[in-house]
């Protein structure tokens, strides 16, 4: 497709929020589970930890790619010119899920968050956090760098616009 950001704004914003949560952006819902998994792997099996970091990097990369290509890219066919927002029966659940991805980290469900929060890792808690953040940024920046400008308007991606 391509060029869907303007034609499908609700889908765009909910997709970006879901993408950020899936990538494990700090303070969103996916962050807690990613950190817990990486922390346990670091404590018990460094090889699995390395595989987890690689997987986190690849997830950030391909999710960035899909956002850049589908929403900021140029339309690639007749179908894109006819694209429109889905009916409310589909967009309302998207909005609810996006909202939960955002607010779950802010204590709305305090007991659930406490149960989901990463356990305290004596050995290398800072290493896990730093490696996780590096994986996120590497995937995000690589995906944006490789796909921005190929079939997109480089200035249309605000965070990465040339100054």
C-alpha cells in the first residue's frame, strides 16, 4: 500500500502505539514483558540473552519498516487510492487496545503491573536495560534510515526530518 497515514488516521495512530508497545518502548505495555524475559535469560543463559537482544533488534527494525512503508510511503497501487478508515466496529477495539498499551504502564492496573514488572536482577540489571535500549534504538534507526526516502517523502517523517 503506502500513503495511508492521511487516509486512515485512526489506524495510523493506533498502529504506531501498538508498534511502540511491541518494540518494547520504555513505559509502554510491551516493555515490561520484554525486560522480564531478557532479565531471566541474562541470569540463566547468556546465549539465550544474546538471541533475545537480536530478536528485540529485529522486531524494532521490521516494525519500523512497516510503519515507514505503509503509512509514510508513496501509494503503490490502485487499492491505496481507495483506502479509507475502517468502520467504528473495528476502530473502537483498536483505540481501546492502544489506550491500554499506553496507560497500563502508569498504574491504572497497579496489581497487574506489579505482577508484570521485571523482577529485580542482582546480576546485571543495568546491562539488561542498556542492551535492551541499544537493541530498540538500533532497530528503530536502521529501519528508518534504510526505508526513509526510498519511496517516502523524507520530510514527512517528523522525528527524522532533515533540518
